[in-house]
C-alpha cells in the first residue's frame, strides 16, 4: 500500500488513545473595546484591579485608556506595575505579586506582550497561593482541593489585553519565565492560569514596530505549525492550528509592512495568534528557549530562525510526519514531494521578507555556545513533544545549520 493512503495506520492522524482539550478564557474581539475593560472585567469578579505592563506600552498612552475604561465600569485601579522587562524573570514576578498585595488588589489586568502577560500569570499565582515564583514551576502542579485530588483552586481573576500578535498567552494556561540565577526558562502550566478574559482590539497593536510585529507573528506561526505536528496533537487543536495558518498567510505581511494603516490585518493577526497557541509544541521551542535564556535572543526571532531547520529534520523522520507538513504546505501552496525542504524554504523566504534575521550568528549566538544550547534544548519539556525523537547530536546539527 502506498504511504499516506487513507487505509494505513497513522499515529498522527488516527483516533488517539487519549487527549484532553480545554480553553476556558472568555475572548472578546472587535473595535473600541478599551473603554469597556471595567464593564467586562466586573463580570469576572474584579473590583480592585492591579494593572501589569511595561514602560514601553505605558509610554504609548494605552494604559491610561485602559485605566479610564476600568474606572468607567465602576471598578478601581488598585495600582500599576510597569517594571516588566522584555524578558521577564522570577524576581520580577515576586516583586509584582508583593506590589499587588501591598496595593490591596483583588484582580490583575495585563496590558502588554508575552512577557507582561506571563509575569501577571505567575505573579497572580504567587499572590493567591503564597511562596515564590520559582516554586510555581511544573505542569499541572498547582494546588487542588481535596488534598490535591480535586478541582484546581482558582487564582485571582486575570484579564489580558495583548499588545503583540503574538504569543497567545492571553488564552493559554502556560507561562514561561526566566530564572536568572539558573539561566534557564521555567515553564508553568495548569488550568487556573487560563485568564478569565482576553480583549482583542487592533488599537493595541497600532504603534507596534514592524520588527516586533514580524517576530511575534512568527512566534504565532511556529505555535500553529508545532502544534499541528506535535505528538500531543489533537483534533481540536488541529482545527485551530490550520485556521490560524490561513489567517497568518493572509495577514502577516500586511500587518508588518502596512502596520498602522491596516487595522484589519492587525486585528486578524491578534485572532490568529489566539487560535495558534497550544502547550503541545516541539523542538523549535526547545531550541529557542535556551537561545533566549543564554543569549537574550527575542523569542519570536529565535523561532523564526530555528523553524525551517526543525521542519526539514522532522519531515525526514517518517511519512506520517511528512504528511502532517503536507497539510500545512497545502495552505501555503507548497506541494513539492520533498515537503520538508520545500516548506522550510518557504518559511525562510517569508522570514526574510518580514525583515527578520535568518541566522543565529546574526543575533549574537557564537559557535562555542552550541554545547550549552544543546543541553538546554535536551532539558526543555517541549523536546518530548516533538514528532521525531531528538538526540543531542540532532540538536547540535540543527544549531550548526541555523548558525
Ligand atoms: Fe512561543
């Protein structure tokens, strides 16, 4: 029988023995939503809102408009924490949680990109349960009722207003934060981390610099592609990933190149990023996390560089994996028999058109850094979710190819 026939057993396509899917964030999407932040967040039980942001976003005037929206809905702004750095850390989360306690807040509203939203999530967990940010690490380890066997205990209400499109953190149950002492990124994922509310309004990405729009858009594209080929795939996420890719195909270049003038493309990219996010990722993220932790490479830039190399490597692993990439190729009109090479070439040319670097050496990664990067990638949780089993030598080869 021909490989890829509908009668073959297909590990990446059959009825799975098990998966679970959840998405409990209420999403509102549209125009002119910033003035109704308070009205909407009140419905999630918020009264005294602690706003988490960074200085760049605050400088755009967005935060003032959000604060006015909070007050307009009859809620109070308990305080504003604008000290989230580009690449946030466990220390910042602890400071943020302490500041929210001090301010007498009962809820959090994140206004910013992935770093801001992830900081708010972890700070909220510390605020609610005590301890420190480092202790929150792990998958499905947050406190539960009935001695850990029951329902996960809610954290304080959290609303997210993403200002990049994006990490999708506004609708995910995960956060990734740097532990600066250990120089690693720690990952935290559990149901209570789903924000209660996500507000998608293209006004929030109006002044986004083209480079940031490109990098964060490529992060979304990476989520959609990795989610679709991950061993942790699910039919639910497949539907989201493939539609996210259609929306990214139609909007990413418009959003990056026309930016401010193209509200429709910016709005659609916010939705695409939202659809693309999943915690079922793979070796692109495994390679990119240590690039960020060890060399400060922005997450989306690292993904944009590493993605084509991982596609090529994975697609050569089995017909089954190659078929999954073929589904993705169809969306981009890429249909050559060597799907890994063809899709990788497509991604590289897109990254180039978006004005992003295509090599790790262009963003400060030295050749001598490879062994430590390999170690980081092997230790990253997403390595276990990659469709092709990865050895140290595989990662070393991929990093060399990406250099
Ligand atoms: Fe990502």
